C-alpha cells in the first residue's frame, strides 16, 4: 500500500483535499484505485452476535423470577423469542457506531453539496447536510429524488464522506421477508420464476452494458500497463477458463448456468470439444443457440438447453470438464452440498471442474452487507453471495474434490 500526496487524489469537483491523506492499493493504470479502500464502520463479529443471542436470554431468565423457575426448555424458548430482536439491535447499533476498519485515514469532510444534488424538496428537507444511509440514497436515486454531481465513479469513491452504511428498517424488512425465505427455499419453481423474470427482460437491455460478448461474470485483467476494453477483459476471461479446463477435442464440456452461451460457443469453435450449456432463461437459450450457429459450430457438438441444473441426466462421469461461473450463488446454502455432489457425480474421475463464486470476506463489514443486499435485490434476485472463501473450499473438499488452484479475481 502506497501513501500518496493528498493533492494527487482529487475530489469529484477536481479540488484536492487540503490536509487529508489517501492511499492507493496499486499504481497500475489498469485498475481504478479507491482513495479509501474498505473504510466502512462496524466490522461484524459472528462471535459477538452469537454471544448476545445466547447470553441475553440467560440474563433475562436469571433476572425474572417467574421465568427463572423454568428449565432448559424455557431458556431455549427465550432464545427463539429474543433472537430476532437481539440481532436487529446488534446490527443497528454496530452499523451506526462500530469503529472504522482503518482510522489512520481521515475523510475530507467536504460539504454534501460537493457530491450530490437534490431533486426532490421533501427528500432535501429530510437529508440535506446529513450523511444519508446508502439504502435510502440508492432508492431515492432510482426514483429521481437525488443525483450525483460529476462522474458517478468518482463520487462513489468518496462515499464515506457523504453517506453511511447502517442498517435501516427497509433492509431488515428485506432480509427477513425476502432474502432468508429465498435462501432457505430455492425450489425449482422459485428459481425458474426469478431467472426468467430477470434474464428474459430482453437481450438488448443486457447488451447495453455487457457489450456484444454478452458475458455477465467478471472479466479478467491481463495487461497491467494499460486500461483494457470491456471486450478484451471478457476475451481474457474466456481464454483463462478454457486454459484452466485444459480443453481438448475429445472433451465433453458442461457449462452450468451458461447465460447467453458465449463460453459454450467459444469452446466448441476454438477447441473442437463437445459443449453443452444449461440455463433456465428462454431468451438466453435462443440467443446462445443462434450464436453457436453463427460461429459455424456443428449443432451435434454444441447446444444450449433450457433446463434446470437439477434435471441434467445424472449419469456418472458424463462430462470430462464442467464449469460453473457465478451460478452457485443461486443454489442456496441449504442445497449447496447437494449441488456440488451432483457436479462431482457428473464429472469423470479424471475430469476438471472450474468453479467461480462471488463471496464475502470472513472479516466483513456492514458496507459488505449493504452492497450484498443491493445486489440480491436489484442485480441477482434470489442469489446468496455471503459465503467466505474458506467455507466454499470446505464444501468442495467435503464432497470429494481435490483443490488444484485458487484465484481471487478482484483488487
């Protein structure tokens, strides 16, 4: 981490902080450098939360004579009854008053008006001059009540100077009425409804920000000396995945959650393998099969199937190579092991499985939670990207996979 002159890190309006210090995590032109990396308040502690959930009912039981007469069953009843309000209270207080991750870096303390512009009088009256909870801000932005001043990315890099990442009633409502039920259930019918509502809204809509490659998962930086184009990053990703798969013409490839089928078409055309992609989205299926045709691939050697991954014929060793890129988030915690076991059974004994997931740091902060809920609501409905890397590796090894390599695609 390199400390830089404050004047070299401009504010959104072009001014430099006068007496502040910012840092860059890299000096590479290919990477957008945040002046305050991971600077949210309130580092979350599972241990502290568990202690409160178990400890508060114990204290209540000891303090109230009428309750103290009960035995172990009474205690566990209190855990169930008080667990939710204790969790809400802990998350609320810690997200508001928890210590910053790194207090060595000071915020600029610039006026709110340097960053955002109010469009709605009522919203201005409520929040002018105050730090706005991010959930309230992004919902208001979608409703046209507030706007950014200057470049959105620049303003968001300084978000901790004008916004805060605390839990709000709306977020708690979403967690307990939408997120948790979705994560627990994850039935075939639910997944089909969510996927088709989200991904079948129109290929042209997605092409506006995915570009002609139509690749929804992260790209990969290969040249640190310059800022690569979106298409280059996506092509890098395709090449890297196929390299890790060590594809050969004799291989049978399965892409679970294949999206618009770009990887299937790429692998079939460039490596001559037999490639199959599965997706629940009807428009993705049609788009992918057309792309395969346009690439001149033999339809007997490449295809996109509109089906649930659970309906892939369970013939042991059916595929020599399997890939799952940011699809397991839609499986749900309850079915995670079953999903990996299914992949393990479908894969040849000497096969290769390339598995990419979005996750959360084990020592996570409330900013991670707020953005995770944002992604779940607006970007990946029904998805759960809250799993830490060591948890994912444990699940993979638990069903029988041998881990060959682990890469972190991020800064």
